C-alpha cells in the first residue's frame, strides 16, 4: 500500500488486459472499443447511481424540493474531477447520508469537513489502515446505518415472505 494521495494525472484512454474471446494475453484496448462493448452498462450504471443518490436526497430532504438535474451535474463533475486522481466512480452513499443526518448535519459544510478529514487521513494515516480489520470497518458502517432500518416493517415482510405472499399484504 502506497501512502498518500494518488498523483494528479490525466485518466488513461487505453489499457492492456486479457481478451476473453480470443484468449489473447496483454491485448491493448482503446476507450472506443470498451465503450462499444459495454454500451449497455454505460447507460444503465449512471442511471442507477443517479437513482440511488436522488432517493437518498429525497428521503432526507423532508418537505424541501430536490432538483434531480442539480444532483446529476454534481455527480458528473465529481466523477470527471475524480478521474484525474485515479478515484473510483462516485455516487451518493446512503450510509454516509444516514450518518450525516444522525449527526445533525444540515448544510453542505458537513460534506466539506468530511472530505477534508478523508484527504488528511489518506495523506498521513494510510500506512496504519493496513492493520484495521475489514470486519471492524464493516461494523462501523453497520452501526451507523442500523438506526435507519424499521424492524417492524422488516418483520412484517419476513412474515409475509415465509407464507409466499411477499407482494400481497398479510392479513394476520
């Protein structure tokens, strides 16, 4: 694991990999080839990410309006900027939204503080992350999200599903 942030560089527009169809090893793939082969995923994945982000925003907005086009612009710009730092694709995470809501965060300043803390942790604490068990990280996320689960509804759904009536309301 290399400590610190990844360097600022242009995203690669080609890569070398294994071709599963011709079993050719170390074949060069261009951006256009990948886009042609994965055209369905290029349409579906951004829509799923937008719906996830929009549903989380709508769930915690209360009576306020949520502008879907503003959400899409924000996610798009974040992904474009993130590609210059070798980041994974960005989408709204429900667990982070629940954690911010539970902490009382009401403004975008909470995201700025969270982002700053993540950048500082990546820059200075990366060598120590190796020693944190993955189960401990999962427990932190689970304990933050557990309060968003309505157990009465989960029990009701479990009871209905066990009777084979998942989509039909249980009468008893």
